[in-house]
């Protein structure tokens, strides 16, 4: 009778033991048959599961990614969305994500596609062919502070309080208030740049408060983040969800304008990207 392992993975070179042939396991193999039996015997002595003992101090910086499995802080009573609300948010985000993914990927128009898909393809081709306005100077991928200023605006990045005159007529000075994540901008970002900008903004968020510009960019970057996630992205979005949960736990009122955005970020990370241990319980 075959073993369970053989049922799942048959031997490519089956060698049955011969009763009339003496084989000394302590002696070196004398022929191919004895060599294969020697290999089979060594394999049978190996444990099914082996855990490597790794000393983190001997690893070079940047050689590994530490992934924390600490859950999010529980929301105050009445501050977290219901399970039904989370499911609706994930469904809505999934629909938006599909449009963005179709928009950012190079796809060939195929006959008999649905009208909706043809419309999405036309939108993709339109925006990828467009040039950015002269006032849109995108930072280099490794320019951390440059991307923070670009996304959040100089006022938020430099913690500048708007004067009363600016409040009455702020205009559209994107350098000061931050560039919104337009499709024309997002279409120019590679996956590596998306991960880098996500890291820059989450790192900034760890030391600062949640602002509308941050929420817009986090949502857009998550919508463009391809699955399956790389370990770095996996760690980042979990860090984001825990930070959002920490800010939410300190809110004083359910009417706080940040609450819905924080709930949305946690919901997307936990429910869409399958980080279920971080999800709000119904």
C-alpha cells in the first residue's frame, strides 16, 4: 500500500527493496540501485516539519521584513461600522479598484467585450496618452519629503496655518494644498513607486494627525496596489490599519469628521486585502 505522501507525489524513480540482495546501510552505495535506496532511507528519517532557528542579529539590514500580527485596537462602543456596512464598503471599493486596474494596465481591445469594459478601456487609453500639466512636477521615486509635499501640500507638510484670507478664497494652489490623486497622475506610477509613496505617507501618519489629503491618497494608492501583495506592502497596510484604529480609539465624538475615513481604511485593509484579524467585529 502506498503512503500518503506517495499518493500526493508519486516517486519518479521507484526502487523496491530486494529480499535476496544484501544492502549494508553503513557502507557507501556500490551501484545506482543502492544509491537510490540510500536516498530513500535518509528521506524517511527526515521530520515532516522543520523550523529554522535564525538569529535576527546576523541578518543584514533590509534583508528581511518584520511582519507584526498584532491586531487593531478595539473601537469605542458605537464607533465601528456594522459587518453589513463593512461588506458594502468592500463591494464599493472592489468596483472602484477594478476600474483603476483596468485603467492602469495595458490591455488589448477584444471584440465582443461588454460595453462597460469597452468604456473602461477607452478611458484607460485616453488618460495614458495625456501629458501632465506644466504645474505638475512629480517627485522622483526616492524623494520622500518631495512626495509628502506633493500629496499633502506644503501647508500640511510644513504645518502652516492658513490665514483668514486664504480660507475665504483658497483657490487651487496645489503646491500649497496638495495635488489630488487624479487618474492622469496615478496612471504614471509604477507598482514600486506606489509602494514607496504608500510607505512615505504611512510613516508621516505615524507622527501626525489624519487629514483629508492623506485619506484621498491612501485610498487611491490602495486601489492601485496589485495583489498578491509583496511582503513590504503587506506589512505597510497592516501598519496603516493599526494606526487608523489607534487614532479612532482617541476620538471624543462619533460626529468627528475623521471617523468615517478611518473606518473605511481599516475596512479595506481587513476585508479586501484579507487581513481578517484586523477587522472590526460586528
